[in-house]
C-alpha cells in the first residue's frame, strides 16, 4: 500500500489534517482530522511501511505498551478513515 499522489498531511494546532491537492481534489472534497497516532501511521506509510504487518510492527515499536490485537484494531480504524487516499 502507498498514499496516492495529491494527498498531503499538515499539522494544524495540536492535530493533523489530510487534504487533497491538485487532481486529487476531483476525487476528495473534504478534510480528515488525525491524531498523533494517525499522523504516525501516515508517515510510516510514506516511509515505506507498505503492508498491514509492517504498520502493526511500527506501532508496537513506537508504543511499547500496545498489544498486537489492539494495534490491529486501531490500524483497521485508521485505514478505513483514509482508504480514499491509499492504493496498492
């Protein structure tokens, strides 16, 4: 998985937002708010974590008290929120 061209993340106050730019605005007309974990996952995808397994591994490394089941649930929630901006 990777992030489609035309989707960017920006820090806004204490949170983060994902917005479409350029051609991507024809597909997506909104803003998605992310917390720090969502921003971490977004950046992890940009940095090459291209599978569910790699993202769970990155989460468990970043958040030491996180168990695999909870990481998987949190990841699935994140992926469902940003699926419009992802491609295989």
